[in-house]
């Protein structure tokens, strides 16, 4: 298709970076090597290419925002799925630390570092529409989801988490 080829040509550099990041992630998964920061970096690298969709004065902030948000998304998903992944024999970058007493704190610290950087970049963007909604997700929504997963792990109920919990059966089984 001519339109697809045109898009492929237009975004060849981005496609190359994204493909390389995914290939590198697949290699780490195949090796079984637990590497949460490395995997999060690669996922963030791919997402930064999506967010920095054009070369303009906002590219720098969009690239940082996309990259750091990608790291947060990857780490949150790995955190919430770790027990299920281990049980089912699937790769999880936290497989070597999930049973430590400080696992929740370790995961929270990793996510916090990247989320702070994402928020700093977000606040520099010239957003007008839906800013409060987006801030709500960045500043509290992510932590509500984290606390739901942490509460399910510890067997404690989290009031904020219960109010925001999903009706999706898979979400509940996976700790969301």
C-alpha cells in the first residue's frame, strides 16, 4: 500500500529505534535475566519515539515525558504481574527481588524517580485541554493503582483502591 510505505519512509528513524528497543527487550526476556531498570529504559525509549512525533520546540519535553512515562508503565505492569508471572513461568524483571521484604518500597522508589521526571516534563508542555484530568492521572491515579496492587499483596484493603478498583476479572486476578 502506497500510504503505508509513505508513512514507513517518513518515520523510518523512529521505526528503527522502536524495533531495536523491542528486539533488545526480547533478548533480555529470552536470557531470563532480571533487569527492571534496563527493560523499563528500553520500553521508555520506544515510547519516547511515539511521543516526540515531530521535530519542534516541544520535542525535548515530549521525548522526556514519553520516555519516563514508558518506564513507569513498564515498571507498574511488572510490579502488578510479578506473582502471576512467576507462578505461570513467565518472564518478569522483578523475579529476583519479588520475595524480599522491601520489594514494595523498591518498586515504589523506582517508579517514583521516573514519574517525577515525567511530571517535570509534563508541566513544561503548553497543554490547555484536559490538563486537570491528566494531572490527576499522573499525580494520584498511578499511585491509586499501585496501592491496589500492594494492598492485594499484603492482604489489606485500601479504601482509595477499593473505590477505584476495576470490574475486569483479569485486573482483579492480576492485582489491579
